[in-house]
C-alpha cells in the first residue's frame, strides 16, 4: 500500500474511533492515544501510520466486542499480531 492509501485508511479508522467516543464516552483508546500520531500528520513515516492503523484497529475491535459483535475478538487478536510485527519492522529499520 502507498503512504497516501495508508493515511486514508488511518483517517477512516480515526473517524470510526471518534464515532465510538461520541456514542459512548467510556470507550478509551489509550494505546492509540499514546502513539501521538493522527492521520493529519503527513510528515510521519509510512511505517508509523501502518503501526497506528493496527493499534487503532485492535482497540476498535475490542470496543466492538464490548458492544455485540462476536467475530471482533478474532479481529482484535489479528490486529495485535500485525501491530507487533510492524513494530518489529520499525525497530529493525531504525
């Protein structure tokens, strides 16, 4: 995926996060928030956006699991795996 496409996906997930927070202020996306990255930060690397997508995807899947979606537990686990893999790639590059 190109960086622009990752940023677009990041923005979509960010919008979904905002919706979840609007509907239920108890939802916390603390791991994502600790990354200090959002889709408008175009200067961040492609890898940083990719990592943020997987972290946010994991937290969104966990939030969905709390609502009613049974398959989201598997999605959450896969997003966590992908986030861990991407973090290792980022560490290797640096």
